[in-house]
């Protein structure tokens, strides 16, 4: 026997056994392991040094007979065994939207986080979008309203779920949405609101079961411990990652985003960021080294706008800004005359802010008479301002915004009036989402068909 075969034979003999049969190793099917175990039982022992008789060999015909026997056995094995193997394939990593969880290490912090996650999970769902029978995206979401009259619940998630992979602000063609509820049941979802600017989608699902609604906090939470909660589509289990809110700018193109240190995946996009009371403080998106989230102060006002006007009305100033406490030190030293406000990073040429005389390096310290300390506060103020003008029937094509800035060149306060235009699609934020990477397209199609 060649040396490599001898080594392989020795390794097989040392494998763990159950009922005298060697267990299958990684990458080896159960059928092959059992077939080779049968070969080993009928194969002769190695010739001993003192034996002169030749060892009998297993004929190819006999080997083929054993293969046919094992094939028939595998085809007729109990249904539970086939189901277990099928489920293991179904739960494999079909896309880049993999699971996440870091609260199972048994530590005191994890024990507390697990209790909060279980409480919050009652309103957390998983969603998947399909087109032409193929799965496109997987997201998490949370229940934020209900309509008892038609037994429907409203679920908030990210527009990533429905955005076309080839364009920024177009729905997936032939779109179908499936929703996995906390009870494990899957329902059809109906899109009732899409806002590509803030990357929000509301999906309605009809269910006879009363589903608990998440509690949203109507204030900006700037620090503290938080949990990113999600639900995985393939098996419907809850996911949780713990972290803290960081003083860090997001890499995504949305000024109102804050950042947490929770480590999530694309499967957590659209899921809630909750405090340790189980209340929602934001909706999660995806970053490679952090988790950006849109604070609930912006979400609440956006949903109110949609409910009242059928769209989100927001003035476009033409500014990009960041809080002072997120500035690099080399930039912060130029702003020693102020300790609060939003540093202007960019002013679009010809924009309302540019026309009003706002410049890069200036610091926004007030808007509509209120002192600013975070970007979400300014976003919420602008939404409130538009709402007030709509209620008083004074909102036409422009919105008047009064701001106070400190000029970088001399540190003086200046009051500016910005005649802003209403936000249009050409000025929407750009959202980057990694493309899905499928490993088994047939399995994705099969899971879609099974849901009917």
C-alpha cells in the first residue's frame, strides 16, 4: 500500500465511532463515511509478518453492490434525518447578510443585555425582498404602529430593503416583501411609505395576532450603553450586539446620523437601537467598523409628515455639517471661541446657504431661536419648522430659516436668513449598501416558493 493511503487508513481507524461506525468528517458526506465503514468491515486485515497466504481483495463488483445499498439506504432514511440536513443547508450563509450576536459569553453585562434583548425582540421582525422569485435583500425592522380596524401592523425598516441594486432611488421591479414575525410565522408585506432621503420604509402586514409596538424616545440620546437588535430571516431568531454611543462621525452621506460601537451585519439594517430600558433611540444602518443610526427624533417627525401630507417636507439648505465634539483637534483649534454648535464642512455652490453668506468653517449655533448641539436636533427643527408653516398655510415653494452663526474669520456672531427651497429628489442623501453575494441561487428561489 502506498504511504499516503497507509496514513489515510490509519486516520480512518482513529476516528470517533458510534455503533461501530466511523463518524463523517468535515467536508465528507454521511453516505460516504458509512460506505467506507462497510468497505472496512469486509476488507481483510493487513497481512501479518508470519503469514504466507495472500490477503483476499474486495472485487469492484462487490464495491458497486455496497454503493447501491448505501444509496438506497440514504434515499429511504427517516424523514427527520432528511429534514435536519435540509435545514442545515437552508441556514447557510446565502448572502453577505450574515448573523451577529455578542451577548452569549456569560458575563454580567451580557446577562443584562440578554434580558433587554428578549424584551425588545417582541416587536422586532425580519424582512426579505424578492423579485422574479429570487431573494434580493434581507433586513430587520420593528413594529411602530397598528390599525385594529383591519388587523394590520406597521413595520419600520430601511429603504435598503426595496431600493434597486442598480440605481439609487428606484424600487426593485416586480417587488414582493415577506415578513417573519416574532412568532416565527411568515406573512406578505405591503409597502405603504418610502422615503429615500432618510432611507425609511413602512411595511404593513395583516395578522390576527396583536403585535406589541416598540416605544420610541422623542429626544436625542448622545451617550450611554445601547443594544442593536435584529432578527435573522432564515431561522427567525433574534440577534443582539452591545455597545455605546460614540462621539464619531458616520461615513455615510447623512448629516443627521449618529454612531454606536455595536458590531452588526447587513442583516441588522433597519433594526432598532435600544437603551437598557428597551426603548428605541434610533434605527440601525451598516458600517464596516461601526453602526450608524438615525435618531428617533428625526424618525418620529418624518412619520408625522408622511401621515399628514403623504410626503416628508424638509428645506434644503445646501450644507454639510458635524458637531464640534466630533472635529479633529487640528480643526477644533480654529473654533476655540465656541463650545457648542455645528461646524460647516461644505457649502454647495449656488445653494440657499451660499446665497445667505454661510461659509465653510462657520459654526451654526442657533436655528429658529434654539441652541444647537447635535446634527439630529437641527434636522428635527427643520422638520418642525416646515410642519408649522404647513399648518398656517404659509409654506409655498420656499421656507424661511433664521440661523445664527459664528464666523470663522473673526469669531463674531451673525444672524442670517436662509430662503431655502423645499427638498427635492436631486438633493437627497446618497446611501451606500454593499451588494448581496449569493452562494446558492437555486436555494434562494426555492425558499421563496416554499413561503407560498
